[in-house]
C-alpha cells in the first residue's frame, strides 16, 4: 500500500518496530497526516493551522464563520484552494473583517482552537441564533446509539487512533455526515463550513457528537452554528458547561452506549 494513496485520505504509513513479550517485530503503522494550511482573506494571510488535509475549503469557511468574521456564506464571493497548503477566500464587495474580532496569532496548533487569543472575552462571541428559546428534545435511547453510529463511519480513527471527529445526527439519531481531523476544532470547523456552504445553517434541529472532550471553544463554535444539543464522548470543561448553560444548550458528556452525564439542558433529555 503506497504512502501517497493513504495520504490522500488523510492517512500515511511509516515503518516501525513493535515490541511484545516475544520481542521486536517490524511492522507498518498508519498515522494521521498533519500539515499546515494557510487561510487567506482577499489574498492576505489570516491564520495558519495544523490540520489533516481534506475538506480544506470547508475548514476555511467554517473558521471564518465560527470566529464571527463573517455573518453568512453570502459574505463570501469565492473560496479557492490555491495549492495543497493554501485556501484563499474572497469576500463580497463592501464586506470587511473587524480586526478586533480576530485577536489571534497567525499560527495555531492542531490541538488548540483559541491559541493566540488575548483573553477569554475575545472568543466569547455572540451567536446570531437564539438558542435559549429553541426547544429541542432528544430521547435517551437516541443519545446512547450515537457513538456506535459514529464508529461505523469513522474509519481513520480505527486505523490511527489519532483522529478527532465531529458528526451531525437528526433528532431521531439518524446519521447525516461527519468530518475528521487531528485537531478537534478543525474537525468542527470543517463540519460547520460544509453546512454553511450547503445553506444548512442554523443547525438547530441537529445533534452534534464530538469524539473527544467538550471544551469551551467547541461549545462556542457550536453556538455560532445554531447547534442546541451537544454530546461528547469525553469530559466537558467547567467553562464549556458554564457557556452551554448561558447559551441554553443541552450538553452531554462521557457518552457511551449504556450511560452518559447531563451537564446542561436536562429538561430536554427524555426517557
């Protein structure tokens, strides 16, 4: 299996030595690809993020939207992938970016969605969607089925163990689509960017499933897309819980196929 073929799917391979009780053994291991992507606006660099290649235009559009730099996809004139490491977004005439909304260093790591932010206040953006008054009920049986549904489609995680996923489901638990990346925030930006370009924002009638923990920036990005119900396989942070409660979002953590914890919006989870 060639390295080039796997890399095109966000994977690559390396020759390694495995150690077991019987001794060392040569093997080929799958790794998640991590490479830089420069996001440009009107030909000028805005941010560089380390990501897994794939759906780069969705990542760039989702990044601008969840950062509050654009209000809708109509603000974008064109999205062009100039090369494998650069996406340029041209804004419509008259649309400008307020530099105060992007107090971010030009480099962010794949593990951090808010690296370079000068303060928490700089990322506590105001969503255009009124989440607190949108009643979205979900059954416990639906939540318990989500992780298994994600595992069915998240092939790269099974091969590498190092890929995060963000997935959307309907209220009945039926799968819509998902995005994967080495970065948790990148996976969600890809998911939201795809939805934005497809004209499906706000996502008020969808459940968001996070394959890892629920951090503040992921809850914030979800709120920007109008997502009212978030379920995470891992733990939420204290700030994530506070923000979900403030926004009126349902937040579930430690989701397995037999249990979960509700941190916010318990009145919307029904047996």
